[in-house]
C-alpha cells in the first residue's frame, strides 16, 4: 500500500486531474482573497458600487465568483460523463 | 382589534402550516432508523438545498446578523466571507462519504470515522464533542424564538411561553417525521425567509433613507468606522485583522464538518444531487445581504439599541407597518430559529443513541429499539435545551464560543480518514484530545493570545502535529481495511 497521501484518485485522466487541481487552487484563492493580507487592500467604504461600500461589494463578488466556478465545474462534469458515475471527483 | 392580536394570529397560522408540512412529510419514510435519520437516502435537490440554506438562516443570522451589522459594522461581512467557500469541501469529499454510507449503512458522522479507525472509543469521543457543540446552539435558537413572541406581543407572551409554543411544534414534527419533517419544513420556512429578507432589506433602507445607496452614503458620513473592514469588535474598538481572518479560517475549516450537516450527506438521492446542492449553496448566501442591510438601516435611525440583537424587531415595531407585515416578520424569525433548531435536535438524539449508546455500550441494539430510543431522546434533549433556555442561570455562551473551535478539530481527522493511509486509531484519538485541550486552554488564558488569533487555530495545529507523531509511533492499520476509505 502507498504510505504517502494521494489527493486525486489515480483513476482520473490527465485532463480531469488538471481541471480539479485548477479548481482547488481557485477556491484556495477565493479564501485567501477574503482574509488578510489581500482583503485589507479593498477594505474601505469608498468607492461605493451600486450604492454598496467597496468592503461589502468585494465580499459579494467573491461569493458570486465561487458560485460561477462551481457551476462551470458541475456542468463540465455533466457533459463529460454519465451523471450516475461519480468518478470525476475524488472518488477512488 | 389591537395590532398585537392580528400579529399573533398571523404567527400562529404560520406555525400551524409548519406543523402540517412537518407531519405530512414524514409519512413517506420507512419505519426504520435509516428512514428516520437519513430519509431512506432519497432526498432530492430542493429539500437538500433548503436544509443547507437553513444552516445559514439560523436565529443568529436573522437576529444576530443585523445586530452585528448594526453594532460592529463590517465585522458582519465575515459571515459572508466564510460562506463563500464554506461548503466547497463537500464537492470533493461528500461523494465518497455518501458512497461509503450506502455501502456500510452509516447515518451519522462518527459511524464513518469510527469504522475507518475501528474504534468505538473514537465514536464516543465524537458524540460527546458533537453534543457539547449542539446544546448551546439549540438553546440559543429556543431563546430567539421566545424573544420574537415576547417582542411582537408587546410583552404579553413571556419568553418561556413563546419558546414553548414554537418548540412544541418542532418537537412534534421531529418526533413524528424525523429528517423528512426537518427537510420539508425547512423548505417551506426557507422560501418564506427568502421572500421576507429581500422584502424588508430593500423596503427599510428605502423608507428610512430613500434607498440603499443613500443609506450607506449617510453612514459613511456619520460613522465611517462601521464600513471600514474588518469593522469593530465586541467592545466597539476596531477589530484586528488577525481576529477577523482567523475567525473566517476556523469557520471554513469547521463549517462542512458540523455533524448535523455532515449526516445530511447520507440523505442525498445520488451524487449529482449532492453536488448540485454545493453548487447552489452560495445563492442562499446572497440572501444574507439584505439581512445585513436591515442592520445597517438601524445605525442612524435608531441609535443606542441594547442589546444590538434586538435591532430588527425594534425597527419593525417602531415604524408604522401593517399587522400582516409584522406578523410575517415574526413568522420569518421563528422560521429561522426553528429550521436550525429542528436539525440540531434531530441530530443530537441520533448522535447520542447511535454514536454513544450503541457504539460504546450496546452494539447489539435492534433497529426498532434504536429508532424508538432516538425519538424519546428528541423529547429529552428538547426538554434539556428548554431548561437551559428559560430556567437555568447557567450561561452557555462560553460553550457556544468554544463550539466552532471544537468542530474545527474534525478537520485533521477528516483529512487523515480520506487521504492518509498511515493514520492510526491512537493518532486520531490523541489528535482530537490534544486539539480540544489546546482550544480550551487558549480560551481560558487570554495571556496566550497572539494577534487575536482564534484559539481553535492553535487547537488544529496541535491536533495535526499530535495526529502525525502518534500515528507514526504506532502500528499501521490493516491495509485492506484502510484501502476502502483512502483515495488511491
């Protein structure tokens, strides 16, 4: 048995692995964006966008980005495989 | 007719509908533990979406969210920040959990971990941690329901009676219908809350300031510190970035592992349903935006409200609104409290019986007895939480502060379960205990604080190190057994 951890199932092909890796990096990026040291650069009340302070608007933007990314991943998976098969995630 | 009677009538009508939905829905479940706890693993997207949505729309969000925006300003954005990625881990590990659940018949979180590590003791420890984290939350939801009744009837219904009425309804449908009662009432309650959140969130700034934009313009003028992230801390001083960021981090670590949500993974009909729930979860979060508008709307219009959590009911009852609207608000706030409280109640009873009583004390418990025990415990735990909510002088606030720190301790365990074959039972247990201990010690000693970092973060670090060191020092587990759980 492998003693070292494996994050992605060996059953994934190269394209799948690349897409999942990109997704994980993206979501880590979203997390980093809403905490120190990135968020402080966008933490002021000015300017106001759609009437909402930048500090508030910024967080909303990342919720929406997260949603869009998840939706794209979900649709991509659906087009790729039979919906009942779940081999495209971390399923081993 | 006095306004409060009309308001009460609307609220009671809402409770009656909730009860009806809760009772009718349970008739479709099989009379087994799997039916009662995991809905026969047949829940569809709509119900799962609203069950998870209710996780955000608790009494905390409905009363505490506006309270935070009102008194601490931008600090309230942290709820949105952790939600942005909070459920994302599910997308990657939940399919595996669901599959293992089907294969081995799990309905709770600890069943999976205890099986992976072949340790009933681990199950017992997890049950204790879960119950310690659940009880203060449940108590808080009950208090919230009591206050809502109290405020809208202008004090005529005391808090204890309000909590008893709302949670009497919850007890009946959870006892009767199990997870399906929780799911379908949450769906009804969730739609209700969404409509109400947007309605009030747009209407109140419009009525009080002439719009959302003008409202923030005026706040920026009069109280700019509220709009500058990370806002203010509990005492009104600017909050530190260390405190804000580590609060977001600890919430992200723990959010997807709260045992009562985790066990909903088993209820999903299939993998696509599960993933779709994760995908659409952020849309639920957007409904928190108008909730925060409501809190900000009170800043200049109603200064000095104490406690800050009362800002929403205060605004609602201070401006002239038709009884129907106030009644709907009241029902919405109850929905927020009940939709979280019911899941907590249902999970507490299931965890206490399955993960503690059955796993540690009575492995040969027959299914029918088990289901009966769980239902009884729903009543017992409901009664206990009610006692703490209205009768006890003992404050559970301290436990509440600890609960997120505790739940985050499940993160290293989960990672080890799925990704590290070398992790051993001794390592898992020692990690949990070390993490819990460090969290408590750091909480008790403000002198150990550094940069305001959340005590749970130190706990997770200690947990991780202990888990690795102890695992490497103990004998590896049987390979064939571990291979069933670990990604390979």
